[in-house]
C-alpha cells in the first residue's frame, strides 16, 4: 500500500471532498491546487497520475489533527524543558 492508497482510504472513510482536503492542508500552510490533488487520486496508469509524496501525506495528517481536534492552545502547550 502506498501513500496514494492511504490518502484515498482516508478520504472515503472520513467522507471528505477535494475542497475539504485542500482546506485541511491549508491549516498547516500547505498549498495544493484542485488539479494537483485530483492527480493523486487517479489510477497509476493514467497519464496525469502523480505519486503522493511523504510530505503531502504528513501535512495532510497534521492538518487532519488540527481539523478534528482544533489547534493546540498556547496555555496547554508543555515547554520542551518540562517534558524531561
């Protein structure tokens, strides 16, 4: 299973449309056009198919966390010095 398959399965499972995915990616300041996104969901033998890189999937997952949970409140954030 590759990144394209993971992105497709998440889109179906969460019932997301293309514009929803674009908004989720924009939450982490990652810009992608609708045509670029559509290329990720094409079949591998299609001439306009594009492989989903780790960066796109990573940013989508980080944006999805913000979308579902909300941004981390600055008051609740633990400083790195207090973690140890």
